[in-house]
């Protein structure tokens, strides 16, 4: 069989053959395999990105939460990584040490995940449903306000104060949530009002 090889093709074939021989002599394939064995898999591969807000302080930096597991398929989504959101106008991807350690906070064994109640005389907390917790809080607030609300001061001036209850809100909320929280709390007459960023 007559095989026609161009001058350029012949030079390329000779070059590849020569390089393979030289690398083989240097043990390159073994080194490459050893190197590949030490390369970690890309940790963000096949993860779901969810944008959120750092809950620690009122700077409210944007974060991206990476998770594995598809909730739509009934799988559990485990958080594998959290980092600053480079597109967020507040922090442009940066996080302070507290925000940078957010994953440990989210996955902490001691994190409070459910409403808990300690009954009078008991020495332990018990888990209760959100409905029960909210009903209980609403009942206590209503009873206390009915009992202690001050509509007028001693000079007959309308003041509408409820001074026996304080309200601690979350700082890392949207502007709309913060606005509504403020309106509800001040509308009820509560004076002591702060958020967790200053605790
Ligand atoms: S704690 Fe740090 S990362 Fe979190 S919102 Fe405040 S400044 Fe940003």
C-alpha cells in the first residue's frame, strides 16, 4: 500500500513520537497520574446556588449558599459551602470573619432550630409547634397590653404607650420586612425596640 505523507505531516508525526519517547523516559505518565491523584474534585461542581443575607449584623451582606441534593426530587439539600456574593451591592463578595464562618453557624449542632418552651416548674425545654409558639406569644402580648397600656399621661395628654414589653427584631431583613415590623411594633405602642445587631 502506498501512503502519501506530506512534509509537514511527517515532521509533526516525528515531533510527537520524539516527545512521547522523551517524556516516557522521564517517567512523565507516572508523575502525571500521581499529580492527578492529589487534585481535589471541584467542590462547587453540581451544586445549587441560593442567594441569601448574612444574619449577623445590620450591614446585611449578600451571600451565596451552595447545596447538593435536589429538593424537587425529594432529596435532602445539604449545604456544602457559603461565600460572599460578588454581585451584591453591599459587600461585593467580601465577608467579615463572622460572615466567612457562616457555614459553621448554620450547621452547628447546638443551633436552635425549633420553638422551645419551658413550662413553669420544669427544668428542661420542650419542642413545640410554630402554631403553638405563636399562639402563646400572641396571647401573652395581648393580655399584657390590655393590662398595662397607657392611653393618656397624668396630664390627660394622649401617649398610647405600652412600656411593659420590649421587642427585639432581626436586622438582616429586607427593607419591606423592617418597615412592616417597625409599623406593627410602634403601632402597638411598644417603646423598647432594638435589633440583634446591637446585642
Ligand atoms: S457579620 Fe460581617 S459578613 Fe455578616 S452582615 Fe455583618 S459585616 Fe457582613
